[in-house]
C-alpha cells in the first residue's frame, strides 16, 4: 500500500489528524492495534477547550458537539467545606469550555472517516516504523497472519504513551522529562444527573482531592484521589459515594444522586514530555509525546492542538511546497505543551493532599487557595489557562 501520511493510532490524535489532512487533500492511512469498540470503551477526558471544538467543526465533525456538548461558563473550587465559583467566562472576556466526552469525540471522528471511505486498519499487529531518517519511510504490520507494508512520505506517531513510535527513536536523539505523582484518581461513571450541571467542581479536603464532572444531563463522572496501590475491587459503589460526599461541601453532598457505576477505574498521575517531536520524516503527536495529570483537563486538548499544527505543517509541505511548517512543528507545539504542563502540574499540586504535605506545605496550599479566590488577577490566571491558551503566544 502507498499513501502520503501513515498515521499510527486511531485515538483522538490519529483520527483528528486524518480528518484534517483529508480536508487539505492529503492522503492518509490509519493503523490501529485495537478494535474500534476497544478504543471507544476507554473512558477518559470530558472537557473540550473552544479551540478543540473549533477544530472538530473545521474537520467536518462538529455536529455532535454542537448538539450534545454542554457549555460551562464557570468552575468551582471547594476547600475548607466552602464552594468558591470562578467565573471563567467573565474573567476571559467570554470564553468557555464544553463538556463532551472523549468517547463521543472519537465516535464522531470514526463515523465521519467511515462515511468518507478513508482507510483505517484495525487490529494491526506488530506495527513497526522503518527508514524515517530518509525520505522513503515504511511501516510494516501484521493482519490476519499476513505481513503487510505501507510506503509513505511521512509517519505520524499518534499511538499514545505506550506506543511504538517514540520507542523506535534512537535513545540519543530524544530527551524525556518526567514527574510521577504519589497518588492516583479513582473514577466512576454513572447514569445519574450531575450534581453540578453548570460548573465542574474541583475539591481539596483533608481526605484528598475530589472532582465532580459530567458527560450529559443524565450521565455523571466523579473522581477521588486514592493511593497508587489501591485496587478498584476494594471500592464498592457505596464506598465510593460515601467517600466523595465526605470530600465536598455539605450542600453539594446532600444533592448527589447516586446509582450503580457503569465504569470504575484507577489512573496514575504523571507529567511527561519527550523532546523533540520530529525525527526526520517521523512526527509525534498527543500522548505519544507528552502526558499531563488530568487535573485541568488538558490531555485531549493538547492532542488536538498538536495535530492542528502538524496538519498545517504538512499542508505547507504539500500545497505551498514550503518546508517551514515541518521544520518548525516541534518547537511550535512544545511552546504550548510546556505551558499546559505547567498549568496541570500547578493545579495538581494545589488541589491534592501529598503524603508529606503537613505543616508548611499545607499552609502554602491554604494561602494560595485563599489568594486565588479573592484576587481577580490570580483568578484570571487560572481562567485563561483553563479555557486554553492560544495556539501561538507571542
Ligand atoms: P490515545 O488515546 O492513547 O490513543 C493512542 C492510540 O494508539 C493505539 N496504539 C497503537 N496502534 C498501533 N500500533 C501500536 N503499537 C500502538 N500502540 C498504541 C492505541 O490503541 C490507541 O488507540 O492517545 P491520543 O490519541 O494522543 O489521545 C490522547 C488522549 O487520549 C489523552 O490525552 C487523554 O485521554 C488523557 N486523559 C485525560 N485527559 C483529560 O483531558 N481529562 C481526563 O479526564 C483524562 N483522563 C486520560 C484520562 C488518560 C488516561 N490514560 C492514558 C491512562 C484517564 C486515563 C486512564
Ligand atoms: C472529566 O470529566 O473526566 C474531567 C473533567 C475535568 C478534569 C478532568 C477530567 O480536570
């Protein structure tokens, strides 16, 4: 098989890149290790920045988010048992975020790709990338026991944190920065009305972090901070609801509608960046090149801004015959990524209980939270990062 861009991974990065390239008239093939149902079954992000919504519209897949996405004009911080609204909309001159799940984003992209008849190979085993140090890169894979090959001009590594693309780069050409946090998030999805349908609620309590979010007016997503070695089996639904109620303010706790969980999982928290994001004709995008802790909801949004930059870089190459886009891709993407890394790290540090955060560390958190909700300048810093920084900040 021959194509212009071989995309590895059919998560949000790979599918959105495929859609944007198709719009620009650039051929692409996606190779995905899993089945479509497996990809859709992973319950992950839920909050989209305006720039991400705009990209879905630009890629021709905005109908779902426009119809079912729920606008949030504010967030709330809960600490010392009291709720503090942050008017994100007012503080940013009218920007907002939209609640619309990663599963829905992925399904919309998959459906559009199927309708357009664009090639996606699911259950592609042993995907392997070759010769990306020259201008005739290749990808090999196995399907139904057969060894197959894709010849291409470029390879886009959209294959997530554990993918094959970053792992194929010679160790001396890549630098990795990492911070692992000493706790995880236990997440529950349940078909119950959200306790706070108009604002995402982030809680800091003596028992640890909590988060009240949603997927729709009838589906809620809640999280509590948990020890890294905790097991999902140790958390009955009742234990989860009791724990969540004990970490938020009494009024909110009294209003939580509980019900059976339809998904329950524990995710570790990590900050990670690999630099650079281009190696000859191989590019990395999304979780393949960086991870943020989910506090602040930046993971999926960063994946979207990476592929927006990569698709315009490739369009410059094919349409304008200019190398500038692909030469600048890594530097341009990393400038935005590091700022989102900083924001996610800061909000994580502010909202969680750390094993060693007694005494001085605890007092610093309390002072910062108090400052944040009473200073307009500090609230603005939170708000402008929460809605998402511009693609380029000069
Ligand atoms: P994905 O979604 O991981 O997709 C990568 C795809 O590549 C495939 N793949 C391969 N295909 C072929 N050959 C190989 N060798 C392959 N290796 C992997 C995989 O099967 C997969 O389909 O990366 P992408 O597209 O860059 O998208 C990034 C987002 O998924 C991610 O940033 C967010 O979901 C992060 N994240 C969250 N972000 C938020 O903003 N809010 C959240 O609440 C939130 N929760 C989460 C999360 C990430 C989690 N992970 C990674 C464990 C919760 C979890 C549990
Ligand atoms: C979610 O809805 O899953 C969600 C919302 C906000 C976050 C992280 C996750 O910061």
